[in-house]
C-alpha cells in the first residue's frame, strides 16, 4: 500500500519513526514533508498535500502529524474523498478503518508519545474496511453528505 506521510513543525519529531515503521510493515511511503524543522510552517499546507494524494489516488492512505492532530484533521477533511480522524488510541485507529473506511490518520505529536503513536499507526495501517452492509450503507450516507455540499456557496 502507498501511504502518504506529512507533518508540520509540531509533528516533525514523530515523522521519521513513523516513516520507518510503515516501511518495516512492508508499505511504500510517499514523503510529503516537512523535510526540515521549520518553526513557521503551517499544518494546512501539509494536510492539503496529503489529502490530495489520497483524493487523487497517488496514495491509498495518509498519516498527517501536527501538534494536536486537530488542525490537520480539519484541513484534510475539506478535500473530497478524504475521511480523516484524529486517533490517539489503537482501538479508534483500527475501528475507524474497519467501520468507517477512514483513509487518513491525524496524530498530535504534543499529545501522544512516540511509542503510542507508533502503535496507533500500526493499527491504522494493518486494518481493512470490513465492507459489512451496515458499514457500506453508512459510508454511502457520508459520501452523499459530501456530494450534497460540493457547491461554491458552501465554502466560507
């Protein structure tokens, strides 16, 4: 699986260990930055890069790391086809994929330590959408909400 990884300065300390883990698990990493610690960079820029990689099919999933995970999650969810969530526990990471077809994991490097972050990423990467009827039905409702709100008037 191709997995995009991106971070701002707040997430920079966790990026390398996460990239290494994803590669150790046998997946290809699409590294979208930051490549150097830059205290003035902004999470929306990296969330957009990762979200576009998922939306376009250049990556099947993404991991975005910022200070809390929240800003990256908000920004990524603005991109059509992205289903991002902040997860700071293993259960949410695998359940989000299995039930909700979550394709983007957002982490807060100032919230979780490196060991927990790696455990969360591992669960996210190793999980698959169940495809159960109830989950497909709910996912289709989410997609319909997205389609219903794709208008210039919806952008503020």
